[in-house]
């Protein structure tokens, strides 16, 4: 199937996911208990038989879900939905969506392969199926209670690409993930942010040998991230920490507040709140007996690349910054850019429609930046959702008035969160203009989340008079610094590479020239 041929199912999938996740993954929800205890036949027509029990794997649940849809066991598929999904997608909507797909691609024939990944606290299983006319992927999103929180139809994963993803036989191949024993020391650490008492817990890796070492504190991207910045079984921060520690640089990586073993209320945190967590981490390192307090720097990925200059602008003793895909514009500017790029390059929408979608997003972001409340945001959020729904293919089931209202209310509430408001208004170029330490700014050429064309120019301008600032566009790399074809998020799980080795070498060589020289 060519990329052009994939356009329609991808668009259908994006819109279905919007209905499922926007209504079904609300903060503070109280999901019902899973109703799959006992044994059940998945299909009455003999195409497959799946038994589910309390210990069924996520792959088994996702396959059963698909086979129940094919076998017209919509009540059983519906029972797997979490509370939000049950409200948003009725059995009738479920039936209509499946029948529309069968009408377009022919009768369902078999499950070909599966892959499994992780995204923002949810598990994602892609079940690639053979229909009469062509293959199609069915992405099933599951919450921590193994309930279905969203479903979308997506282009099929090629067999070769799927080899980088998890299957029923085991986890995906991630050859770069370090395996013990390691030629360095690992120490569990913890410290408290005195501003609110949040406990930050993490791992400090130390080169073997005497003396006080230079150190890097790693700062994760947006959303709750663990100390390894785990995504789709990739652990990029662990890979980076392993590489740098082997080169003689100590590395501190921590669970974000409210994630893993760290405490604190993440829902009330802003970008600036996370910056205080980083500053406390730097203070902790300066007091550590194995760390040279004059050679402590920051490595930030994505949002971490925004936080790093905030900290360094206030702390002129920071020794260096490495920014990995950190944006150079405010959230108010960045989000419409992301929407336009996705609509144009991923969904292949007409330029006229792309323009309308970008304008709608700009209108929303302007209101958020101005401090508008939920009531003021709901009308423009509704306009944006309706514009997106207008792009759905004719067979796409229509969203009911009640479902639309729920999606609008949920979207407006998320836009008013403390973090999103701060992200919207913060212009990182202002802080970068105050940074005096050596700076290495790296961006992936195919990054769809922080596109270099829009973000590198303002960073170059902010650091125009800086004596030691280096900028690199890394050819063929995405937002995670993996070699990628499209650069879009749906590719991350299918790629075995966690972090480009050449970029790792670039980082360590650049750092060695600045912090490993004889003191």
C-alpha cells in the first residue's frame, strides 16, 4: 500500500482516537472493574477462539477485542471499555464503525501480527489484520486496569517494522538498552524540594575511580516521565546516561514529580515548578562528595530543553547545557505549527483545509495565553473539533451531540490546566538570551513535534552573541533522535534504535572538551 493509499484509513483512525481518548481518558476518572474474568469464546463463526481471564496479557485482550468485533459480539467488546469510552462509544457506534471498515476493505480474514508499546501512561497494542482487500492496523489503547480507553484504525505495520515492536512472544527488541554488569557505579538518590515538600527520587551513575567527577542532570520532556524517559519500551535517558558515564561523566536522572517513586502533585505543576525541581537537583549534586560542583550541567529533552535555560538563566554557575529537541518558540506558536504539519504531511489534507485548522488552533491558543476560562474556550474548541470531523470520510460514524459536548468540555478543561497555560505563554528564547554557559543545541531533521525550521532560527537569534553555542540539525532523526522515515509518533514503537549512536558520540565529545579537561 502506498503512502497515498494509506491516507484514508489513517485519517479515519485519528478521528476515531479523538472520540475514544478525548472522552475516555479524562483526568480523575473512576474506571469500572474489568469484566473479563472467566473463559469466553471470541468468535462464533470459528475464525478464532480466545479465552480471557484475570491474568490475560494486553496482547490477548486486544486480539479478543478485535475478534469480538468481527464475530459481532459487540456486547463483549463494549464490556472491555472503560467508563469514559462506554459513554462516548455506544454498541451501535461500535457496530457502525466496524461495518464501515468491512464495507471499505472487505471481510475480515485473520490477525497477522501484533505489536505493543507505551504512551503517556497507557499501553498501546496494534493488531495488524488481513481484510479481503488489504491489510489494516487496529490500535487498541488500554489503561492500567486493562480496560480499553481508545481504538483507532491505522495503516498496517510492515512485518519488518513490527519486528521492533512487542509481540505475544515477548517485549520488543531494544538492543541499545544497557544490561548489567556496568563498568560504573549506580546509586539510588533522593532529595526534597523545599518549596512544597515534593520528594524527588532517582539514580546517580558514577564513573569508577577516585576524584570528583563532572555531572549532568537530565530533564525529561512533557507529561509524567520516569527517570529513563521510557516510551514504547525505549529508555533514551538510560542509554544516554550509560554512554556518558562510561566516558567519565556522572549522570543524575530522576522520576518526575508524581511519577514512579517521586511524590508531589503533578496536576498543579507548571513549567516553572519543574524548573525548581531541577534547581534542587543541581544543589544536591553540588553537595555530593563525588561530584565537582563547578562542572555540573543540564541535558534536557523536549520540554526539558525549555527548562534548562530557565534554570541556567538564574544560576550562572551551571557549566553547560545540551538541549535535545527543545523548542525555540512559545507553546502558543508551537501547537498551531504541529497541527499544520500533521494535517499537511501525515493526513495529506488540502492546503485550504490545513489553513483553516491552523487558524482555528491559533484562535484557541491566543485565548489560552490571554487567560480565558473554560466557558470562553468551549465555543472555539467546539469549532476546532467540528472542523476536524468535517474531514472524516463518509463512512465515519457521526459523533452525537452529547459526545461532542463531552469532548468540548474535556478539551477546554485540559487547556486550562496550570502546566498548559504556562507552556502556552513561556517564550524560551527570553531565557536563552540570559544563558552564559556553553550550549549544544541538537534537533532531528524529521522531528514532527519540534520542527527545526520553526524552532532553530529563534534560538540562533537569542544566542547570536554567545561565545560558545553550537547548533546541529541531525539528518534523518526524529524527536527521539531515532533514524526515521516520517518522524511522526506512530513510528516510534516500530523502530529498534533508541538513540542515534553518532549523536551520542557528538554529545560526549563536545562535553569532554569542556568538562573533562585537566583542572
